[in-house]
């Protein structure tokens, strides 16, 4: 499977976040934000919201003298045999929080061995997940999750996928032309969420943003019933902004 030359992550400063975490890790007794800014080269105006997000997620904690130290979440994620379980728990908690704050079902998906795979999701009575009446593996061209994953592949990988999963019309809005589909995928801005406006299922709208963690191809997505379609774009933008903890969980 080939990737596009320059995949992007929804949290464009994720490498800076990792640099901040590395800096804090080097200072076992804690380190001030001034020192972190000096060692990372980050302006304090950019550093403050990063530290706030890292504290909220438990990756960093503020100790008594105002300095920052590594938090319990980061220690737990790095604890050997329990790491996988800790990661799954962290992702589940993050998805649940996103579900509640967005008022939408949320999903993590990856492209694994040439297939679309839903890794985890969070739904509820007020935030029902999409009724998967056709397996998402066969509907990448029509759903936000699939299209977001396909945008991260090169042309050959996309053609390989569609050679195994033929383009099928699910609704009147489904794109059934490979040429048009590829054109839309190529013109999709990497910083803008991919939308599905009843292309997969009548009565459901969805959005997805890429999760680039190393060589893995993944995405974070949400779905809403059509009566909440007016909230889709704002919810998608919020999803994009809040994808950083998910990316970090996949990278750490």
C-alpha cells in the first residue's frame, strides 16, 4: 500500500507536542513553561494551549512550584505489558468525551491490509451510530470514513481498492464515477473534514478527519441523523481541532 508523499494530521503541531513531552520527560523534577519554550523554540502563546490540552488528557501535570512534569496517562501508556490495554482505555475515554461534547456518534477507523476497519466507536441512545446495512469495507467510495482513508492513499492504492470493491450506488447522492471520485479526493484540502451528505445512507450525514500516526492510515469520524445536519460542519470543525489526543495516543 502506498501513501501520498506528505500525509497530514488534523493537529498540525503534533510534532511540537511530542517535542514538548520529550522536553518535560528530560526534566524529572519538573520544568517551567519558560524553559520548555526555550528548549523547544515554541512561542509561549502556542505553548500555553498545548500544555492545557496535555494537562486535560493527563499526559502532563502541574506540580507545586508551577513547573510541569509527566502525568499519569503518559506513564501508564509506557508501562510495557499493560500498554495495549491502557491505550484502548484511553482511546475509549477520549471517544466517549468527544461523543458527549459533540452530541454525535464518533469512530476511529484504519486502513488495514487494504480494507476499511472500524477500530473503536462511541455511541449512545441520543447519539446512535450509523446503521451499517452495507459493510463499510464495500462502501469506501460513499462514506466519509472511507473517503477520508482513500484521500491518504496514492492513485495506485485507490485503484487497487476499487478493483476489489466495485463502486456501487447506495443513494441518489452516491458518486459512481471513478474519475469524479478521484477528482474530489485529490481536491480535498488536507485541513478540511471530509463530508458524507447522505451518500452512504439516506437520513445520515457524516464527517471524517485524517489521523496520521507514522505509516498508519486512519481517521476520526462522526455521524449525525439528518435532522441534525445543520450541526455537521461546526461539529466536524470541532472534531478536527480535538483530534490531537487521539493522534498522541496512537503515537506514544
